[in-house]
C-alpha cells in the first residue's frame, strides 16, 4: 500500500509550501481538506492563503518565523473557509521549515508537512494553536511593548540586567534569570536574578564544550526548552546536579544573537511547569532578541564612554603641586550625546619666574576634531608659557599656532585631502590666560574672546572683572592681546569658566551670570587657618573650594563629579570647564589675619585705555555691582554718574589712560565709599559755568552737588581725582523736614 493511500485513509494530506517561488504543492487529500477539488495540484500561494481564516493566517505567519529561527516544527490549527466565508473545517498543520537565502540577501523558506482534519475547537478559543485567550494575547503584546521600551532606554549593562530581572511575562513569569556571556572558549555569568550570592560560581568559567544547556545554546545558536526535570536530566545528565539544587521545574535557554553573531545565552527558569507552547516560545524568543540588542548597545556605549573619558582625562591636567597661600579647584564636564568629547580645557602652568599661570579655553565645536585641536593648543600654550613669555605674548603665539594648524593640509599630501570638508574649515578658540603672583596676589590677565573672570570678595560680593581683550585665537594670526592687572586680596576667590557654565539651559550671558552669582553669593563661606576657630574672616576651610565647584556645576545641570558620564551627560548642551583660585588669609602667630582692615571692605580696580572708551560702561557696572547692597539707591546712581563723568574727562582732556579704584569700607549701613580716578596729566580740573545747551563742563559741579566730600591729589606724575559717599538709609518721605 502506498503512503499516500495510508495518509488519505486517516484524512491526512501532504503539502509543500515554497515561499521563494510563491507556489504550494498539494496532494489530493490536502486539496480536499482545503475545500478544493480532491486531486493533486500546484497552486499560487494566494489561492491557498485565501482558504485560511485571516486571524489564523496572522498566527501561522508568526509560528513559521519562530520555527525557522529555532529549527523546530511549525504546528498550528487553521480554520478553512469556503468561498462564502463560512468555516468548513479545522485542520492541524505540522511542517518542517527549511530556510534558504535568495539573491539580494532576502531570507526565504520552504514548508514540508501534513495537514489533518480535527474536531472544531471549543468556543472562545483561537484555532492557531493550543487554547489561549484573547486577553492573554493582548497582555503579551502590551508586555512586549513595555519590555522593548525599557530595554531600549537602558544605557549600561547593569541597567539592562536590572530591566531583564524586572520583566513579568504574562502567565508564566520566571523566578530565576541568568545572562551568560562568552569570553574566549568559556562561558561567563554577566548577571543573574533569583539566586543567592555565590550561586553563579559553578557556572562561571565553564568551557563551551561542557554538556550544559547554555553552552549548547551558544554553540548551536538554537534555543533549548526543558519543560520538566526529566527532560533536563535526560538531555544534560552531566550538569543536572548543578541545576537540581535550585528546585526548578522548567527551563528555557535562548541564544543572544545580534547580526548573526552569538554573544551569549539567556536562561529563564520556572518554579511552576511550563509547556513552552508556540506563543510562550514566541514571547521568550522576542525578549531574547531585544535583550541581545540592548546588551550590545550598552556594551558599545560603555566602550565609547570609557574611550572618550580616558581621552578627556588624559588631556586634562592634574592641579598641582600645591602653591603656598593659594587654593585651586577645577571641574570639567564634557557635552552630552555622541562621543561626549569637546574643546573645553583648563591648565595650571608653573612659570620660570616662580609664579604660575591659570589657563582656560574653548575650541569651537563638540566633536573629535575639537578635542584634538584642544589637546594640541593646550600643549602649545604650556610650551610658550614655560619659555617665560608674558601673557600677551603667549596668546599672540597661540593664535598664530592655531591659525597655522587649521590651515594646514590633511594627514596626506595635497593630493590626499581629508574626505570630510569640515576638516578643512577654520576653527577658532577663546582663551583666558592669568599669570598669578602667589606672594602679592597680583594677577595679569590676557583675554582672547573669552568671558571675563569673576571675583568673589570676602563678604560674599561678586564682581565680574572687566578686562581688556582681543579676538579669539586663530581668527587673525597676528593679533595683539592687551593685559589687565589687578590684585586678588586675601580671602577672595577668582572664578574662570567657559560659556557652557553660563549659557546652558537657554540662558544668555546676563541671565547666566545672574544664576551663577546667586550660587556664589548664597554659598556659606566658612573660614579657617592656622590657629583659627572658624570665626575669623578669611579664605575657605579645607575642601570648601571643591564643594563650591560642585555647587556651580550642579546649578547648571544637577549633581556631578570631577568627570561626569552616564545618562546625565546626555542632557548637557555644551562642555563645561571651571577653575576656582582662592588666595588664603595670612595669619600671624596669635591667629589674627594679617593684612585685613579692622572693618570689612570690598575693593575693585579697573583701567580704561584711550583706545577703549567702550569700557566706561564696564566701569559703571563695576561700581554698581560693588554697591549691590547699598542702602540708598539714589547714592548708587550718584556714584555711577560721577564715575562715568570722571573717567570720560580723563579720556577727553588727556592723552593717557584712566585708572579707577573704588573701595567700600565699614559695617553694613555705615559704610564709606571712596572712588579715585588717576591719570598721567598734571592739569588740574577747574570749575566752569556751562551754558544750558553745553555738552561738557559739568564735572566739578556734579562732584560738589552729589559727593559728601571730594578732592584732587597731585602726584609725581599726574593726579588723582576722588570723591567719598557715606552710606545712609533712604529718607522717609513722610518725615518732617
């Protein structure tokens, strides 16, 4: 008797479904079961597909794909429809799926198997496979969406493992999970859940040749399902004792495959029996695929973070050695996203004169080239400074160096330029160079398009020190950079920063400075020193400057460390570099600060050159910031007006520069403001009587009207014009005169 006759006798047909050619070959019994004439036929795929219930077709499609992936039988129940859309019968299909690759890399398959008529399923069940409710299917879809979202958001291996441990699968949640990696010819346990400490010991460093399900899943790239302990014991007798002590009932071991490469295996173990139906295997396979992709992304991201963090740390200097009388703290935080590299940097350079230099700069861009240029520019600045050049000469040479660096050809000859046009584009850099004398506190500042430095005084007042400056480095090779000199008093702190600290979060220069000023002014300033009990005025206690640096960074984007990586990094808009320099108080043997006046004071000094009349506005701002807490706002306006008039007169009536010195001394509410403007001219001011339409000649009249006292002091070379104001509360308009 022929095989076809036997199969026909038990209502079983044969079919061959060729996905590549789009044809289905049926024997006579298979054609009859599909509602077609009972004779062998070769039909187009669409003609056979039209006989299946649409819902069942969607189910069989997923089951076939799963069978192809696992190299197992594709089993399904299918409802056969007639031409009027009525259900004729229900059949069971059992087919072997053979995978093949067509031209262009497309994956095709061929199904060879049987179909057999069976009894109609009970109401409320699907016909595709074992009874599963629609609620379960909706729960499965929701679970896979949530799992995919959570795994896609995981940024590190530990986060991926934490998400995997929290997955609660619909209807069959595992109580034990393990993720295995491959290290050479051995398995390694990357992470596990539902086990005690040390339980992973026997499974770590296990050779891939071991008769263990995870090792076989890695070797073959195919999933292994063990529904019962007997199945485990029968298939893997050598390692069954290792699994027996965990008292589990069912196990699934799935390979973690990405781009055709098996990178490990995932184990899901169950206390309750699991039959691993096609639906359950489909869920596990999908989770394993998402888990593998998440682990690969996390591994790549961690490697990139390690690489870029190492690169940036190698480029960032160590602050040291310690400088007597000075305390320094610094922070660098790279930009978020991408490779997290950028062009911000800082440096501290010992100088041949015994002084030291602080440098902070920002190369245009947040990419690898910006980081590379930053490293080269930092080395060049350090070399020029170490040769003993003055601040202006250091920046001039650095500008020529950067201009030549950006205009040079690519790594090859002229015939081998960079492929990326961006590598030909010129780049510039801003920079602030400060030469410091630790004995006197004198600072000489040269600035190339960089934000001005900020000084926090001993009483908490914060001033932006207006300094002379030139173009950013690299724009014009031969550029002059004038220097500005001022002194850092004992207990005062200098802050240098890049614009990332100021403008991040949608701020401009004004609102960004206001945000940082609030941090600097509100920060408690504990003092300490030899013999100090903590109550004397002076500099910060040990470690406080580090805390202040952290507070400034946190004000922009939350908590950080010296170098921040991880999810926080992705929220940053720009690199951040900040350097703090505090001049410590000097103490005598009795513990009293040396050099401090009996009453607290605040002081600022500014030079306005003939060629820079625009700096008069900076002088006005300096005075207004110095008097930010002055009791009478009208007196502040008077002081600003007199300063503007005095400085303008020097620029108009002399050939030299104006040196402004302003100092407020005394207790709050009882202070004295003294402002001096010195110049090199011997000509003394004299009172004039300007007409109503005159544009000048009112300087002396304003001094007489607004100042409490004023005067002119001749000097050996030039003179000094000064005025004083005594702080008073604003008069009560209702008080009797």
